[in-house]
C-alpha cells in the first residue's frame, strides 16, 4: 500500500463512518479501485476504524466524562443506567468477535458482498424511516424508559451491530434503524449508536497489537500512520456535522445512495 492510498482510504473512512452508508463497505470499494490485496489491508481497516473511534471520543468527550463521573459515584443513577445499557448492547458483538472472527474476516475482499449488504442497508433505512415518521403507527409503543432506551432495546440494537460486521451493512444505519423500529427516538439513537462502538473497536485494535498482528502486518508503518492520521482528522471534522445530519435528515436519501452504489458495483465490477 502506497502512502497516498493510505491517505485516501483514511479520508473515506473518516467521512463515511458517521453516515449510515457503511464505512467498511466504502473501504472495500476503495481498495478494489486502488487494486489493494485483501491480505494487505485487514490491519489497515482496524487501524482506521480505531482512528475514527478516537475522533468520536474527542467529539463526545463531555458526555463520556459525565458518564464516567456518574458511574464512579457507585449508585444507580442516570449515568450508571446508560453505561449498563451500553454494556448490554455490546454482548452480541462480543459473541461474534469471540466465536465468528474467522468467518467474518472471510467476508472481506469481495465487492459483491458489499453490494448485496448495501441493498440490505437500504431496505433497513427505508423501512425504519417509514415506520418512525410522525403519525405512523409504530411497531412498538413510544419508549418512556430511563435515558430513552430500555435494556431489551439496547440488546436489540446490539444484535444489529453484530450483523453490521458484514462489509457493506452499515453499522450506524443498522443500529439506528433497529432502534427506531423498536421505538427509540432518533435523537437518542444518534448518540447511543456512536458511543456503543467505542469499546468493541478499541478492544479489537488492542488485541491485534497484543497478538502481534500489528508488527507482522504486511502494510508498512508509514501507510498505517498516515491512514490513522487521515481518518482521525477527517472524522474529527465530519463527526459533529454528520451526527446532526443523521438526527434530522430523512434516512431514505441515504437508502437511495446505497442502492445507487450497489447497482454501480453489480453493473461495472
């Protein structure tokens, strides 16, 4: 991988991480266009995902600090409730990471997997947007749980995140759609969706380093570093604007975009 390719892919990751269009899917498309082999980029994918997670931490630093302060008061308050629900949402992705890691890694490298998953993302976004519109009868009653989300809803959203390990199936799109279908309000899901991914992705990056995969990666240190910096800076610049957009914009536009990209892959790949 050349340094300029790392910078370009880092930009793609940072700009698409916060939209429901699948950053991992766009990374796979970018790698295919640049002719980067699968064996050269799994570590790179982990690194740039960790970079955008760090940009998320910077943007949500006040909320995260507030949660930590409330948690260490050692009583069941709003902050403790929220953190526990975040933990519940991580259970499905933990199971996938422990038992299905090899199967998941085998899905990377095929743009046709990405194209099919983008269609699934589009269907989810269309359905959740339709179901959550004002005046429409919802699948589940309006949520009045503490912090706007219940434990079972947090777990349901976590199942969505577990499926979103498939490249092309948007993590933010899947989790937000799952939450909306289950009756969680969009403003609640926008923040919850981005916070629930912090520990799994940083944990994965840590395990890669401890396991020696970082040092044994065929991607050079310079591309990894440049990709990290590029993804972090672009994610930092895009995060606030993208989160606000996800909160307010119709998800159907993102669904339409996913269908267009998927059609282009099937036609031209």
